[in-house]
């Protein structure tokens, strides 16, 4: 069995090559949980950010109703709440209300922005 260390952006990962391929043996214990939560928060934020930015840009090109502006503010706030819900709890194995509020708010207010864009396109 041959072992090596592969450096990643947020820590080292140890790999051992055996007859049937490469297996992840053990992640470095140096703040591993913190890095895992930070990676999850970053990946989750990147997932929605481009779509929300495009929706906000489209809506900013015309006169916005008050509810649209509030939807933009609240969806942005929900994204911050979601990231806080991913980073601050000690474990991600149990659901927590902060994360649920952030995710639910993102879906609700993101859907409201989609409705506003459809209304803008309809006339």
C-alpha cells in the first residue's frame, strides 16, 4: 500500500492507493470540522448567488414595487443567515433553526423575485 498527501484549499487529505483504487483514509484533524462547515457554506452560497444576482439585475432595470425591493433585501439577509447556520453550530448532523430559516427564506423570497421578473416580462 502506497500513501501520499494531497493538499487542498483548506487542509491536507491523506490518500492510500490499494489494489482496487484510491481511498480517502483520513482527513487531517486540524480544524477539520470548521473547514468542512466553511466549505459547505461557500458551496451553498455559490449555488444560488448567480441566479439571485441575475434576477436582481433584471429587476433593477425597471421601476420596482416596494415588495420587490423588500424581497431583494430579505433574500440577501436570508443568505447571510444560512451561512451563519452552517458555520456557527458545532455540528451539521442535526437540523438547526438558523439554517432552516435561511434556506426557507431564500426559497420564498427567491420565488418572489422570479414572480416579479415574470410580471415584468408579461407587461
